[in-house]
């Protein structure tokens, strides 16, 4: 990661940093995170799998339209999932 990309606590943005915190500080999320890291596919595909898995979970949690879902979906889409995978592949 270049210094120009390190905009929030070493991550490209606050959304990515928050996603990383939740993925590594909650046992259920951490299990999903490790599952993604263990996939035998390129990093971008691991990131895609993790994003899709968590997006499905978000859609189950908040099924109807609301301001909260719209805001969460926007923040969710700002996360750099591949950055999270790239910076943690040594965990496996």
C-alpha cells in the first residue's frame, strides 16, 4: 500500500478500516474472514466471495427499504475488500 492510499489508520478509507476491525474482532465474522482467506483462488476472487457473503447477510438482516439500509449499502460498497484480503493473506 503506498502512502497516498493510507488515508485512515493505514487503510484506504474509514469503511475499509471498520470492516477490517469487525472481521478480526468478532468470532463469527472472523470465521467467515478465514474461510475467504483459505479459498484456493486469486485474492480478487476471495475479496469478491467475502463481499458477496456479507452482502447477503446484510440483506437478510435488513430486508425492507429504509434510510438505514440505503446508508449501510453505500458504506458497504465503499469498502476495499481486496485491500483487506491482500493485507491479511499471511493469516493462513
